[in-house]
C-alpha cells in the first residue's frame, strides 16, 4: 500500500506553535533583521519540531505581484452583492486594479474551484465572501502562497488571523427585534438563512438577546432555517403559519427572504404590515419599492465592498501590518411593512 502523502505544514501553524503572529514568522523566514534573537530562536525551534519546509519556489512566485484581484461572492442575483461589487470595483479600479468575479452559489466545492483558478492565475489578492459551510483549511493555500486575502460579509468560524469587513449582525438583529417588541409583539419568528453561517449565528444571538431582555421565552418552533432567497421565505413562513399559535411578526435573515414572506402572505389573503409585521435585513434598493415598502436593517453593502477593497490594497502594499476587523454599525429603516397596531 502506498504511503499517504504528508500534508505540508503551514507558516500559520508555525506561528501558532511559537506563540507569535504570522507576520512575525514570515519576517523570520525572510531573514529580517527587525526580529529579536530570542523570538527568532523560538520560531526556528517550532519550525524544526513541526517539520516546516520553506518553499522557495512559491516565494519566488509570490514576488510576481499581479494587478488582478479576485472577488468571490455567493449569489450574483442578490442585489446586496451587486451593491458590494460596485463598491469593490470603484475603489480597486481607482488604484489601477482589474477585478475578476466568481460566484459560488453558496457551495463549498464551487468555492474551492474558484480559489484554485485564482491561484493558477496568480491574482494579486482576493476578497472572499465565504460560503456558509466554509472550513478554515479552505484558504490555507492562500496563506501558503502568501496571497493577500480579505474576508467580507461573513467570517469563517475558527479562523481569526485574517482581515475582515462586515456589519454588526448581532446589533442589527437586536435593533429589529427590539423595535417589534416595542410595538407590542411577543410572538416573533426568525426566518431564513442557514445556521452554518457566522452571519446567521450572530443574527440568532441578537434575536435571542432581545427576547430575553424583554422577558420573552425563546420558542424554537419560531426559528426556521432556509436558503436565504425568496423561495426560502415562502417555505419558512408557510411552516410557522401552521403553528397552533402563529407569529404576529417576523424578523427575516435578509430582504430576499422578507420578499418571499410577503409574497406568501398576500397569496393567503393577508396584508403584510397589517395582519403580520415583516422586517428584513440589508436594505437593498428594492426594499423601498415593494408593496408595502419593507422595514429593514441597512447593512451598507457598497461601503463594505469599498472598505474591503481599501483594506486589501493596504495589505498588498504592506503584508506586515496588523490584521484588521472592520465592523460597521447597522441602521433601522422603518417603512410600511410594520404598521400593525397591537398596543
């Protein structure tokens, strides 16, 4: 039987073993004089113990910087990502970069394929909106080849040492549910999205915390996962409306789910905003034009795209700068889909 090929030890693993940052470990393999001798010896000891081998061929390839940037999103049909793309394009093109776009459709295998393709084309950096079930090892290859990467919109659970730009999902969910509670609602459903996603977990935490603070017991039957698309909104609202005590309001994972919810309510002869309050998340342009217009949480997709692009440009120019987490504050936009009167 053939021996299984041993996985190459990454510089990130060396850094963690030695208790230093990846940037410090990187300086040591490049023989930088700016590192103290005790730290150098500690990192070299970790390299020996883990069996780390410096890939000089890869290092030579890394020095060939490209002006092409890869942007990987989950759903090109979602207006949120269209706005994010505008922010990325405007910012990077002003700095002389060309952006190539890939869409994963929230499939991990597709994400792997796109990352491999971008590696083959030696992109100068990647902005990645991870799929829901992303594994930290998904981007180990990017770390190995030292290709700068910025995560946007979603974080990857279990992965800390990367630049990230997003919104305060927990705070946004609390804001939405607090508003509904203030209108007198106590049966509030949380519909849509998948629990594998860091963005879903943060929204769930904010939803739960708002209920606890108001003394409302969490009812798991009011929490329904579904794909974050219109069809997911239809299926999830249909499920909770069959409960013995259905909700009087719903907080949706995103605006697309909310659009599906309102479509389903209308098909049942119910009026969103009067028979049942509906709140979305993202504030895509269509949310102000629906009938009724949608109360939602602004998550500023275009600003996220622009800031992710700025951060990636800075990382390309200086890979040794500290990793940054940029989290924007959400904003509640009150419209016609929350006009019911319980108080």
